[in-house]
């Protein structure tokens, strides 16, 4: 079933990001489709080559979301820069295999680029990578996350 993007309006890049991670965690391909920008979409999953084009990116997410793995994702914004029409979020994703307290956690670093369209903010680019174990431990040991808001325009 094709999702009508007009039924979803994300008033900020933060709302779009929240919807993106909700779609990821819930395995909701319709919400993922609504979050993606209309055109020029690209994605790099950890360890993969770039995927270019809205349909190709959506197909890659459909394959990921169709797995039987129960993922619990806790994104922490490291840095956020917002301009009039574009927002760039650097995010540390802590991904657990399940809701169990002893579930192993992997850390993924992602850069999410959002664009403001006439139908609200949408995900234009998602680039994720897995840091080496030493770098993961450094990030895990940090107690706080620093966020630097960029210039913002209120309409």
C-alpha cells in the first residue's frame, strides 16, 4: 500500500527524525516511506555502498524492516545544525536486539540530513557507520551528550 505523504506533516527536523526512528524500531515501512523526501534521497547503511534514489532507498529499508529481529533504538543527538531549508543531525544510535536489560547493544553513528519541503520536513540522506570497539567504548563511557543548535529561522 502506497502511503500518501500529505497525511503526515513533520513541522521540524526533530519531528521527522522521531518518525524515522519510530519507523525503524516498529518496522513500519509506511511511516518510513512518509519520512523520506520526494527526490534525491540517498542512504549508506553500515558496511554498504551508497544507495541512491527514493525507491532504491525505500526497498533497502523494506528488506531491513522485514527481518524478524526486534530492534530497540535509542538515538542521542550529538550535534544539530538547522538552516532555513536543511537540517543536519549527527546521531549516536544505541541499538539493542530486544527490550531485555541484558540484551547486547551496538553503537552506530549516523548523519541524517533533512530538507524542508512544502509538505514538511523529510529525510534526504541517512549515512550510518559502525565505529571500532575502542571508539564505541569511549562513547559509551561518556555521561552526557553535547548538542550545539545551529541557526534557526522561525516562520
